[in-house]
C-alpha cells in the first residue's frame, strides 16, 4: 500500500456530511475525524446518488466510483399552488459537471434526471460508459463525445431538448449491440435539421431506413406521454409522417416562409383535420374503473394500452387524439419546419380534477420569442388559445415554476423556492 493510501483524506464539512451519511459512520460533527476518510473507506463507494447538492467536484476523490445518479424532484408535476422546495433540486453547473466527468475515465453509469441547469454533457473522456440515462432535463441541448463510446449497452434519452446531433451516425454505429436503446424523437429531428433541403431530409430518413433493413440500426424513438413518461414511435412511422408533411409543405412553399406563417398553417391544419378524442377519454375512464386500484393506478400493460391517445402517429392515423396526442403531432409537424417546440404539462383549472397534472399544451418559439398554444381547446373556441403569453395561460392554467423562469426570467415570489441557475 502506498503512502497516499495510508494517509487519511480530508474533505470540507459539506462533502464530509454527504460521505458520512453514505458510509454510515457514527462520528459526530465535533469529532476531529469527522472530515477525515481512509482510502479503504472511500474505495467502498462504487455508486453515489446526489439529491439536493451544490457541488460535485470532489467525486474524483472516490477511487472506485463507477456510477453517478443525479436526481431531482419532477419539476413538471404541478399542484394548484405550483410551489417547490429548493432542497429537492441539485444546483450543479454545466461546467462543473463536465469537468468532473473528465476526471472520471472509469465511469460506467451516468444518470441525470429532472435537472434544470445542465445545458450539455461531454462524454469524450468516459470510454468505459455502459449505461447512460438522461431524462427530463429541459435545458439539455447537446450530448458530446458519443463517437468515443463503444461499450454502451443501456441507453435511455428522453424528455430533453437536444438541438445538436452531429455525432448521430457514430451513435447509431456504437449502439448497435445495445440491449436498451431509447432515444428522444428530438435527437432525430436535430440530425434532420442539419440537412439543407426538404429532399435531403427525406434522403436522410431513407438512409436510416436502409440501415434498419440491413440490421444496422438499433434505435427506438420516444415522445412525451404524461400518463407513463413516454410513447414509443418507430422509424417507419416517423418516415411516414415526415414524407406526408414534406409533400404537403412543398405544395405551399412553406419552407421558405417566416415562423408565424408556418405556425398558422399548422394550426389551421390541426383545426380542419384532427378532432379531440372525447370517446377515447371516456374509454380510459372506464378502463381505470375496471383495472385500476383504489388510487386509480392501472397495470403497466394498461398504461401502454391507453397510450395511443398521447401518440402522434395514432393521432395522425385516427384523425383524433387527446390534448397531448395533438401536441405531439404538432411538434413533429413544426420540427419538420425547424420550429423549436416543447410539450408543456400543466394543471387545467377548468377540469373537475382538483389538483395535479391533467393537461398538455404547446410552447413554440416564434421569431425568437416563446408563445403558448392550447390546440385542444382552440378547436372549440378558435383563436382564443393561440400565441398566448405566460400571463394569458395563468387565467386558466397552472404551469410549473420552470416555465415561469424560462419564459419570463422572473424573480420568484416568496414561497416559490425553486432555484434555477442557467450557465
């Protein structure tokens, strides 16, 4: 054993408190050994879960660390008040995260969930990574270093806002043997966005379809679903939707138009072609009565059975869907036109459901500014739920505090404890 391995390692009180809790050391704060840890003690920590921390630059001092789990409260789950407690969120900067990852070359598992700060993740220095889980991180716009990862076996990337996908081809090649490979639909559209013309976009999808035919493609795409986290949507279904709408848009010369003209066309299309599926909601209510428990929770197979209401392709084929099904279809239609969008889950005060998340609307960037759209209700009251500001939505919706910060950059009122630090 080297001298370094015999010498106790000293941490500050912040890190020592976390480590003492993990190691379950019965040492009081006033004990002189409270901040001292032996090499053997630190070597027992192979995975670590972080919840409500401000810094992770000390993680490389754990010599056997293989897995990092960065978990936060689900910021999308709103109540009628919409308040969160600051202690349920990590406050780790993008720079610190990536600097820490750079110093962990033997890392095998990385989980980041519901983080409101991280804008990109650089995995260039983590070639041993086998598990990558990035869920509901709304500021996460890029994942770098994918071309260096050849050992990925379990990948789940959904609910983020990936805007760059330069290494998409390498990712496809590197994850051919992955056992689980779920990727947000936004990753695909980020890759398509790099294609200069509508024809190139279609050619790119044809190329992916050819890889799929040859057995050289192992991806399942996902889109948001407030019922059970995500829907699954196949490459064939995506290709069908893109082909249909590219053809439609080309007839209208829509690719050359401004953002507002594009969005107005999509809104008109939805009003004229897609109905709100009231029968489907009644079917779901009866399904819950038949198969749900006392809390209204149905088995996993039941949630999958009813997820068609939230699915963009089902909404397209059936010409009807619930609020989120319509929003997901609009997101695909606008993504083809390179319009940035987001599915916003919220509490609808018009609903008889007393609290909790019960509705989905669309947020879209129009000429550099964010606006909200409620296509399900706009079908019954045309023009009343278009181009809404955050203040407009507050009349009948409760949006999560992240939305308030995202759109308004507002200073929070007393009692609103959610802390967001952009990088």
